[in-house]
């Protein structure tokens, strides 16, 4: 079964959040939309606070949004192309499913491409860090209520039955709490942060957390006992390590002049 929020009936804690007449409002869709809105407002607030509300800020936001949407969807399409093709003409599987890991990577690449094309030197990462953190914190509540992205079986007292009678780790809530904690921490240190460094810190923290969280996620482990997302997380962390080494080398070289 494709891992993309198409799940059996009666699955999840509260898959339908509320109803308006005969229209059911899915918990997942509601909280994802709320995450996008709140994240956008936080980005705008930070831009105003930093007196950075020019065209470049808007363009970078749009690049991050488009890149994030594509990054969140493309990995799901690739991993589940057989299921998607077999389901045609039903486009539900094509539209359903997204990954935060892919969204963060896609959004980052989208911004890199835009800045390269428009020769933008400004670093806006400090605006994105709190927006991304609060967005993930809110969005994962929708995952929890819908019952997707769940964890492995556990005997811990806070285990949750998502519909199969097995008490599982509520990994969605673990991630929500982690992301909200990151948001609060960013608020505390943002005044003294160098341009772009808050986003670097957020990415390193999130992908480290996600790497270890995958050990208690109900995922296939096709690569030496690791999930695909763990391999991706390791790749992102390696990229940031190389980036830090290069920046440190350039800094030392500049100091010697």
C-alpha cells in the first residue's frame, strides 16, 4: 500500500475534523492548510521585523513554496509510480501523499536556483527557519489525527491505536513537539543570529531528529536496514558538513590575508 494518506476506513484518531452541512472537512487537509497560512504569516512577520519586505523577499518565498510543493510530491510519485499507474484513471493516489523531507529539500533547492538566476546575494534563511518550524509543528497534528506517518508498536503508556488494534508510537506528535521546541528556541536566539544561520541550524537539527525517528517509524528498510528517508537525511547532513568545512576553510584563508 502506498504510504500517502490513503488509508482504510475508520483509520486514525479523528480523520474528519468537523462537517459543514454535508461537507466533511478532513483533519489532515485542515491542518496542512493551517500550517501553510501560519508559516506564511510568520515569514511575513519576520520580514517586517527585519525590514526586509522588498521584491526579493517575495520572490524567494514563492521559490521556496513552489520548490517545496514539488519536493514534497516528486519522491512519493517516484517511490509509488506502479501504484499510481495501476490506479489510473483514479487520480487520488497522484494527488495524495507528500513528504516533509522532500518539501524542505525542494524548497531549499528552489531558493538556491532563484538566487542564482537573479544573482541575489541576500540570505533570507533566518526568515524561513521559524516559519518552517511552526509549519511542521502544526501540520503533523493533521498527520496524527488522520493516522498517517505512524510509528512501530510500543508498550509505552502513551501508545496510540490508529485503527488496527496495535498500540503504536505517535511519531507525528513527537515530531510536532520537536518542531515547536525548535520554533521557541529560534525565537530566543534570533536577535544575535548571523544571516542564514538559523535555517542551517534548523535543517541540521530536523534531519538529525528525523534520521533517528525513522527507527521507530513503520517504514520498509531496503538499504542495509535503513529507510530511504534515513539515507536522504544522511545525505543532507553530509552536505551541510561539507558546506561548513568549505566556509571554515574560506574564513581561515581570508584571515591570513
